[in-house]
C-alpha cells in the first residue's frame, strides 16, 4: 500500500532552479497565494515515456476532491529539464520494483508550496484524499526553512491507524491510490522573517492496456 524509495546518483540531476519559475496556481480559493505549479501528461508504453506536447488539463471529481473537484484546471507544461528528470525517476521506480512495470497514462505535477510569517502553506487544502489513479509517487526535491509538511497516510479499511513520515529531499513515497488516502500538514517557517518553501513532483500512474 505504501513504499519509500531514496534516489542516490539520480538525485544529483534534479533541476531545482526550475521551481523558481513556476507560475502561480490561479485555482486556489485562499487570498494568500501559496502554491506554484506546472503539469504535463504522457503515455508510458513498453517503458518508454512519450510526453504530450500540448498543455494538459487536470480534472478530478467532487467526490475525490471537495476543494476543487469538477473544475477543469489548466497549467503550463513542465520545463524540458523537469521532463528529462522525471523520465529518470520513473525508470528508477521500475528498476527497484517500487511500481510494477506496465503501460500507464502518466501525469506529473511540479509544485512549490510557500509559507511566510503572515500565511501558512497548504500542500493539501482538500484534507485527506485519494487522487483517483492506480499509483501516486510523491518525490521531494527541496525543503527550505520548513516546519510541518508531515505526510499522513491511512488505509481505507482502517482509518484510525496513521502512518506518519516527513518526506526528505531525494525520497519518493509511492502510494497504492486504490487502498489508501493521504494528507500533508501545512508548512510554516522554521526561522521567522524568512520564506519557507517545499518543492515536490507528484507523478500519477493509471494502467492502460491499449492506447488509441
């Protein structure tokens, strides 16, 4: 239901500078803009990932996401360097058997969550949730001056038992989205008067037998 993988040599290639240029997430309800985001999709066939060239829309049902469900959201594509890096990450997930090899529809969100002394950052404003895919891989790229950001995971069959983990840079948490739901606690600055931010990639995997 949950696996952790730590990248080693591969993590040296993470394109940290690309997070500095993400566009503001215009779909937040809060007055304080704490999330910056890019999103791309692709098809993974016989372990070869082909990214779609057009900007991709993202839609979740209200049942899955009571915060922004039934809203078609549009984001700019991942930067080219991020796409190349995600290819490496997916290959590592397969090589380590963290995710079973298959053909998948892939989605990748590149996200920066920020916080200041004036407002918190909310990685999951919708609360505990599923994302509606077969597998979710949450990969931490960078933590800067962050308090909080505790990943909480619970089984759909036993919601009283919580797994807690602070996802560190280079680590990937893989969830079977059909069996668990997850949440990440808000972030606040560890040192006052200094901005806090958390940079992550969220990769979604949906099994696909045939691509038309």
